[in-house]
C-alpha cells in the first residue's frame, strides 16, 4: 500500500452519527468543541462557516463540502453579526429540521461525525488544517455521492444501514484527504505534505514498506534521488522532523497496533521492526508512546491505555538511522 493508505487503514471508526437539517430565515448556529472528525456538505443555500481561532470566515455555497478535523468550536451563520445559538437548543425548540430534507427550508446541511480509535488517529489529525474546504465542482460531485447515499440510509433504515453509513463516512474522509493533497496547499510542515513531494514520497514509502530494514540516511537519500545532505535538510523542512525521528515514530505506532492486537511476544515485534534487543525496543517504545510495551499491551487490552505518539528527538529515539 502507499503511505496514506498505510496510515488510514489503521484508523478505526468507533462511533458514528450522521444526519441533516434544514433552516429557514437568518440564523447563527453554534457547535461546541468535539472529538473526532466532522464532515458536512451544504446541499442548498449559502452561509458562513466560522471556526474558533482560524481567522477569516469561510463562505459556503450550495454543493460545498468541509471537513473539521481538529475538534474546534464552530458556527454556521447567514449573517456574521448575528448572536449564535447552541445547536442543541435550536433542535429542542424545533427551529431546525430533522434528518430528511425539509420542503420549506432554504438551507439544508448534511454530514456526519465519527471518532477514530486507532493509534494513528493523532498522526493524521495533527497533519491537517482546522478546515478542509472542498469547493471545486468535480471534487464536490464525488463527496456528494457519498452524502446522498448516506441520506438514503438515514431516511429509510434497512438492515445493515448503520454499517453502510459508517463506511460512507470513512470513504468521505479518505476522499477529502486525497482532494486536500491534490490542491497542494498544506499550511505547514507535516508527513502528509511530504506525500505530494515526488522525491520524499519515495523515501517515506520505503520506510512504510520495510519498517524493520536497517535504513541509513544514504539509503533513503538514494530512494529520494538526492544527496544525503540535501535529503536530510529537505526532509526536515517538509515533514517537520528528521527522517530518524519519523522512522522511530512510525515503528512505534506499528508496534502499538501489534501489541494491542495481542498474541505476539514483545521480542518478536522488536525483531520485526529492526531492533536487535528487546531492551532497546522497550526504551524506544516508552519514549515515543509513553508506556513500557508490556504495560501498554495489558492496558490497551482492557481499554485503559491509548497510544498518543509523541514527537521524539534524535537524542531520545533509540536506534537512529545510521549516517553511512
């Protein structure tokens, strides 16, 4: 698989809610901070999207889709001067419609909200901007297809409908990320931005394909078609961390998934990921994940510990890439 598929395949949607609502007249609707990702489409009308701490409001037109991956409070409003009202209050008052499209509504919004439990969720979300706005006509069409199918499942529940809606939401996330990458505007250094760099993509793909290989800067630079010095500087500039740090963090995220699944001895996982001893693996795992491997495996199995990978430095990540 390619690196984006590698990461996304390990995201696990654990809860999902989908729906739609219609409104009439001028209104400002406020949503609080949320966990996970929200994805919406404005199917009719126009309004403004304002996400806390992001600067300028975003104008939305019918057909636009937007992804909110950071969980920041936000509001949708027809007039920026209006005082926003909490979504729950408006719904309780019956001022916004239900799941199906209201005939009299001059605005209609549909979308979903889902949580991600995989160890890689943080790795994906921290690489995204607060708002992913999809407005090109060809791009909107692909997102609208998924939303239309979702609305059908919600409006006329049938056996297996909840699972289909969940998979549609997951597809919308993947599609939104692909469209975001295609636009080439990534707003800062991240591994996600590096996937659009033809040279760095080759090096990242190599680390993903063979995480246990004894990679050196020289080997990765050859995969990228660069000199070792230029590669090291370019990787740090685009990704925001060194190749050593990226590889160490990727190995530990893979280790966390395998430990959570159970059934494999720590020594086997350590060897598969290129560590010569269980001790050196354990030190690296604790520095990146925050817990010793065995404690993580026990706690994760009981639902008590979640992998929250840290950005590590060359001085704290065991088994750095060799310079030769």
